[in-house]
């Protein structure tokens, strides 16, 4: 396999990564550090070689505590949490960041097509597919078509019909156009995406509602983490709403 040569790479690490519920589910801080550092070594399509020995030598060569055994464990965790796709082509192991396009942008004249195969889903079958066309415009078109197929129909709401209004004491907000202005709003949006992304109305009536009622960001985050860690909870949104209700009730009694 030809090694991808990318010089002077600059990668964006979004602030949301520090409060990501997905990232927080990794077993320890070493796994979280490895995940963040791998982003800086990915090519322009969000891929890099995935052999633990390669990751050790490339991403954390100076950190003695990172053994190939530990790295393999951390990569498996990331894959299970869908933070990365980590798979074997039969001859090589590959890593790909599934949300790469959401956080990285490149000038067309500087974009370099990956030398590594992409990870694609074809029904329930997992397979790899090497890009045959190096054109950036074709690449972007293919990505756009793939993304459209993955959008849940229940999430397809026309912005003109989803107006920011107040109804019954609750805000009706389009979460896909909402721009958080503080940590609490940011956390509320992330938890909604994790728990009820197919129910856009719930964002304003449950998650943003918690913020508007003055519940601190750290409390909202703690509620989300507790629910996320309980594998027996099926309706996470309902449980989150109940926690908010109980918290507000306790606050009113304390007053």
C-alpha cells in the first residue's frame, strides 16, 4: 500500500470534543487523548493506517505508557462507540473518522485525495471501496449523496415551517439550525443528538427547556452521562425529562 504523504497538515479540534458524551464513554483519559491526537494525523479524508504498531510509532511515539496492546484496546472501544471505523481490508487495518466532514474543511487547491480505502455501508454488509476519481468535486458530490441517504426522514423539516416560537411555555426550535451561545446550550444540543435526534421537537421542549429553567451545564451533563451509562434504559429522552422535572421540583421546595 502506498503511504499517504501530507505535509504541513492542520486539523481542527472542535471545542465540543471536550464535552462529547461519546468521547466521555471511553474507558480512561489515555483513550480520550489517543482519539484526539489521531485526528491530527489523519489525511484529508479522515483516514489513517490502523495497525496498533503504526499508531504507536506515529501518534504516540514518546509516550511509554501506550503499548500496542493498550492501543488495540482503545481502538476497539472507539470503533464500538462509532467514534471511528476500524476495519481490516485483508492486508491492512484502516481507521476512518465518520464525522470528519462536519469538523474539517479544505481549500480545493490543497485537498489531497486519500490513498487509503474508504469505509462504506451497503445495506447490512460492510465493505471497503477505493476512490477511483481524484476530483474534489466528484468526491464532494459522492459524499453529499451518501449523507442524504443516511438522513432520517423524520428529521427532514423545512426551515420555513420550523420557526423559533414559544408554544405552551416551550420553545419550538429547529435543532439543526440552532447555534449554541453557551456551554449549557451546547451540552443540551449534544444530548438531544445522542438521545432523540429523530424527534426535533423534543430539543426545545425538553433539552433547551432545562437550560432556560436555569439548570447548570454540569448538572445537565451529569444527567446525560448517568442515562447513557445505564444500558437498561430504552427511552432515554423520557428518563432525561423526568430527571429535569425532579430537579426543578427539588429546587422549588428548597426555595
